[in-house]
């Protein structure tokens, strides 16, 4: 996934839809009830770590402190994290 502010906005909207159990904005029938009332529907706690990160859960400053990253990679990760935080 590209670590851009627009991607962060998209991920934030997807995360909100997932948490509420409703279809995301780009899905046919968005805004409907979706799986909101389903018993046993997916939760954040059901996800593996890679899936959590892909959905914008648990993105922290520590992701910017990985050894071997270039300054550009650190800047991209920081901008992505900050854009996600703005959406919260």
C-alpha cells in the first residue's frame, strides 16, 4: 500500500466502516446496515498483526524507527501515521 496522505484517508474510512460493520464508501450499497448486527462478525482482535497494520490499527512512531530505513521512508511512514491520526 502506498504510504500517502490520500491512502491514509482511504484506510481511515475503511477502518471506520469495518468497526461499525457497515460497507465502506466504495462498496455497492454503502451506508446500509451491512453486517452491523451480525453475531460473530469480524473484530480488530480477530486480525493478524499485518492485517491490523494494513487497516491502520496500531500504526505508531515505532514504525518510523525501524533500522535500515532511509530518511525518505521514515518521512513517508511519519506522514502516513499523522494523516491517520488526523482522521481519528
